[in-house]
C-alpha cells in the first residue's frame, strides 16, 4: 500500500487559478509557500528570518493515468518520453520550466508519477546524456547518480540546501556505476486524484515547517544526519533503505 508521506500533501491538485484547460495535454506546476505564489524574488519567513529561493528543480518520471502509461512529448531541453525536469535556477530564470506536455489529453482519474530518475538511467555520464539529463549541477557522480530534487535557499548571511537522491550505492570508485541497485532508491511514488483542467501545486511550507535553516543543517539525503531524519520522511521517504513502488 502506498504510504502518502508529506510529499503527497506538498503536491496538491488545485482547481483555482488554473493555467491548464479541460482535456488539455499540458499540466502546469505551481510553486507556492503557505498558499501564495513563490517566485525568486519572494520572501519566505522561516524561524523569524527572511529567506529567498535560489534553486528548485526536480525530475519527475514514470507517469501513468488510471494505471495506463502516460508519455511525455519530447522537447529540446526539458522532456524525454518518460522523464521531465521542472523548476528554476533563479540566476538563470530564462531556462525555467513549469509545464509538462503529454502526448495525449489528460482526463480525470488517478495520476501517478515518481520523483526522481529511474534506476536504469541514474548512473550514466551526464556529459553524453540527452537533455534534461545533461545538467551537471543535478548530478553527484556515476556512483550515486542524479539529484532527483535540488532545493537551495539563501539569506543575507547564510545558505541552505536539500538535495534528494539515491544512497547506499556501491562501486569501486565514485567514477564507476554500481553493479547492483543502490540500497536506498529514495524515489517517492505519488498518486493523486486528478480532475481534468487542474494544475499541480508544490507548497514548500509543510516541508520546511519547524526547520531552523542554516548552513550546518543542510540535507544531502544522508539518513544518519539529523536534518535528513526530519526532512526525508516529509518527502515520502521511509526509514528503511528500500525503493518505493506504486501500488
């Protein structure tokens, strides 16, 4: 049975202010904080301190609608048939992408997808990979693979980061892909009741609630780190190092 996790609360389907229309093949992702639109110039008050978004990007993959595969329409920069990169790097806003484009119109039903890169594609050379898997700052190493989600915030005198990716990946060196699956795939599986014409909304407030942000409590997906022990369950990652699957 699918454990919803906090990410199921973060990734909500909104019927208000839609940027998509009924029976459209497009699906927009709206970034919010406490229900309000979040942009690079927005201020987020966390622990009485103002923070701003520096980067939020995430890979989404393996889409299905009512248990039938849902393919993406390939684009030059952001989409392959089974994988897309969404979000923005604030100092490179021209390359932002908040729109998914599918090969067929979306109808109402159960919309499911994964956060992350499929394991079979997670350990390739990004210098030879096709977009969007060629973005070097969304990659750790051949051993560990891609950063499935990269969230970075900045304040006047501090920086904070959350990077989600596979862990427990064993190989002879960081420059070699593992011969066996990583112990913790860390790929949350999301399933939502979708109504035609709605948009995805990602609200960062439930993820960051109660977190005292600083450079000392970042999270790089290490389950032994105290900050990750709070954040990873909120992303839908269980305490045991096992991959998730949709049920």
